[in-house]
C-alpha cells in the first residue's frame, strides 16, 4: 500500500468562526471557500488544512446517533513551527487570541512552545526550535 499525505481535516461545529480564525487571525491562505456547502480549505507552508462540518461528517459515516459532544481530553492538536514563539504570541494576543499557556521552554525536546485554541476549541501548538 502506497500512502501519501493529502491534508488535515478539522471537523468543526462553527464553520464560519473557524474559517475566519484561520483566515484572519492566523492569516492562512484560502484555497477554497464554500461555507454554504460546509467546506473550506487553506494552504500553509505546503500543508493543506480543510474545515468540514462535524455534524455532516457524522451523518456521512453514520455516527450521528451518539451525542456530538462528550467531555474528554483533546484528541487532536495542530502543530505549526514559527520563527519566534514570543513574537507570534504577542502578535496573536493583539488580535484577541486567548492562550492555553504562556510561552514555555521545553529543554527536553529543545523547543519553545505556546498553545491556543481556535473558535471550535481545537488545540493549536506553535513551536520554535531552541538553538
């Protein structure tokens, strides 16, 4: 079997708010905007990120019988590399982003990190190599 990366798809409840967050706050390049059809796609550093309505995906795969929300730990995290975590942190704070953590040094992995959430509560990590 020959498997290749296609894209990462986030299943979201509030498509419009998430679309605006990735477009306006994180400034990802919009590849496709079909919000009325429940889909949007972005490009960031050669990676494709798509947004799709959570309810619609549940209907497609037949998992819409259980409740759509359940208290649980995060099941996915989007991780992006930035040149300067502190600079990204301050820039995003001016756009009203609320962070899960302040910038942290992780000497074990030689990374500086900060975590935030998109409007649908998906966890996003920004990493910077500590060199």
